[in-house]
């Protein structure tokens, strides 16, 4: 990916953009085909464990979000059973997670509180350990709703859904190093590029290293995604606040 001073953008609309995203996801020749291609060479053979980022439920256990580890090796005596769990001490609308490029750490985020948790899954995959909590993500970036965690060499790209100013859909991408340090931020375009009007909305990320391109898609802001879906779809004004563009970087 090019540096900030040389980033070029192209706005895409329609079915073509969706097809491009599918093609980009296909570059990782492994089970995790829509994860970062920078880790595809590390995915070999039978996975021993599945790590599941779970939502806390009030009145169930401690009620907190957890990383739950399940034995996935068919030859194991504990196959299909929970072998470990790590509570993060809060309930923040657990959503997605992603490996660092060396697959030693898992980054997981909450869409409600915008906290990010870094788990060490390399030292002992059967017993992941919470090694860092990033609680100042909104203050550092101006973004909220960390959605996608996408590995780059020594870096983690974080695709977001909203912002601290109005909880709307205009947002951007944050870059952190693998140790959890903030590196940079890139606002999604709101102006015209190539005759197409940008909406500034964010969602998912895919990278094709061989072509030096990244594609980002769009969704909606916090005011919408934290609402009850039944009420949201009946709100005509709210339903107009969804992104309709993809950006080629």
C-alpha cells in the first residue's frame, strides 16, 4: 500500500465493485480466503483450535464479551468442546476480529464501546491471553465502530463505521502497528473522484498486493447500526443514511 502522500483513490459503484471485491478476496490460497493475503502462507493443514469472539449477555455468566476457544482437531479427546475462555470485563457489542500478519495475535473490537482487545494466541493457542486493551481508539482517530481488522506487514488496518462528531457514517481507516501503537489515519473521501461523489462511509477492506490496490466498501453510522433493526427499517430518513460507494486505493 502506498504512503499517504501518494495514495490515489477511485470511487466505484454498482455490481462491478462487488465483483472486484470477490476477486480480491480470492488471492489468499487458503481456508481463510477473505482474510489478508499476507498470512496465507502460514495457514497449513488442520487447525487445532477455533477462536470465537462472543457477545456478552446480561444474566448469563459474568455477562461480558469473551474470546472462547474450541478444540477443532478431530483426533483430540476434547474435539468440539470449549477448552478456554477469556472475559474482557465489559460488554461492548463484540463483532469482528482479525489476525496480525504473523498469526500470533488476534485483534477483536466492539462496535458499541469502540474498545479493541489484543489476544496472544501464538504462545499457547489452547489458552489465549489478553495482552492489551486499546480504550482510546476514538480519541486517537476520531472514528468509532472498529469493524474490520486486516493484516498488513507489521501493521493492522482497522476499517471503521462511524465518527465521534455526529455518530453518522462518515469515517475512515486507522493504521496501528502490531504492538498496538497508533500509526496513521485515512479519512474516506467525501468529494468527487472521477466524476463519482464520495459519501465517506466505511465498512470492509480487501487488498491485492500484486496490483498494489486496496478496496473498501461502505455501510452506515453508529446512529443506525446500534438501533433495533425492526425500528430502523421503518424509519425512512434513517434508511437513506447508508453508503453506496466503494473506494479503490
